[in-house]
């Protein structure tokens, strides 16, 4: 072996290391940097046949005492055991709010509008569109975190969009005297049309009545070129405490027994068909699958399945 080559190689290696050593040890130490805080992506787009489906982060917040919302009929011991197995705390939960855009090629359809106009407009713009581009707004149900971005002071956020919701949902809230409905939705009443179960929003987008959370709560089945996805809205509000435990009561479910029945029916179908779904309150990007497990379902987050074409 050539000793001269070894010597030269060693010298080059040592020389390359000198700038690092100098930076660590002496005249020019690295400057400390302030932490920037946690970051959640705003947009996640996947193809679905000839459709493009974009999940959008319209808001997130930390909420204390989650068993005041989820698993209300579970014992504290069972709630703690299930949470520990999933490596999540029992003293707080992270809420996510995820409207979805579906670009069919001939229509740009927004499902739900988040908490307020500023948030949903920012989300739509982050997805690469303007509010004027949205051709349809579909409201899955009339809770405030789904209608909050629909209007402000009687002025529609999406001025060019046809407005669509379920007939049963409209009938309930229009007679309920609800402040949010009266402020956000009622001023736009003349622009709404109404769906029944199995009706089409557009070719390949079908309403699926899944009541319980509200009287007319709807999911929406997407299908393009043989590929399927379900927008499940608030069918389940947490990936462990609702998907995993479909019979656990949720404070926001108006008819808790019917909501549990709807969860079992829809998630049973998704598990059998291995169909992905977007859940409005699932951890962002809110896309996943379910598999039957025990007396409930196991949530399987999307990784790259839908990105492969």
C-alpha cells in the first residue's frame, strides 16, 4: 500500500474538518436561535382519478378536559387506559378543522367553511385558488365550525358559488332559532338548494345521510375513474375516542345512539371496501383508513397510498 497516498488522504480529511472545529470551539461560535414553535401544514392535495382533492387546515386549537366531550359514557379508568395505549394525554386534546376542496375539472366544490371567513379564505388561497373560483359550497351540517366562514354581515364569502345542504338539516335548523344559523346561513337562504340521501352534488359526488350528530348530517362519497373516497364530516370527531370507540358518547352528538349507529354503518363499509376518508376533525391532513378491530375500528393514517398514480 502506498504510504504517500494514505498521508495525503489523511491530510485532506483533517483539512476538511477544520472549519467545523473552528466554528465549534473558538472565534466564531454559532448564534443561538429562538424556537419558532410547532408548525402544522395548511394544505394537502391528492389525486382521486381525474379529481383533485385538497384537505385544508382552517384552524386548530388545544382543548382541556377531553372526557367532557368524548367518551362521556366511559369510566375514567377506561378512558385513561385507551388514551395511554394510543400515547395521547387525558387532560387535553388537539382539535383540527379541515374543510375540503374537490376539483372535478368542471367544478371547484368546497365542503364546509370552517370557523370564520378570514380562515377559510386563507385556506382556499393557500390551496392555490381565490374565493371567486369556488363554484359550489356544500354544508355537511349546520354546526358553527362548519358554517362560520359562509358569510359575514349577510354577505356571502363565496359570491359565485351555488349553496347546497341536506333537506333534513335545513328543515331542522331553520326552525331551531339558532343564532349561528340565523346570522350565517339565513341571509343566504335564496341561494340554497337541498339534497336528500343518495342525491348527486355533481357527477361522482353523492350524498350519504348519516344522522345523529345532527338530524340531517351528511357524508359525501367521491368516485372518479374507479377510485373512491368518503368525506365523513363529523361522523367521528376523534381518531381514538370516536373511531376506535364508536359507541362512546360525544357531547356534540344530538342523538347519541343514532350517531353511534351511523358510525358503525359507515366505518364498517369503509373498512370492508378499504376506502380512504377525510374526517373533518382528524389529525391533519385528516386522511386515513379504518380497519375493523375488536368492538370498533382502528384508524390508519394516510401515508403515500393516494400519491402514487
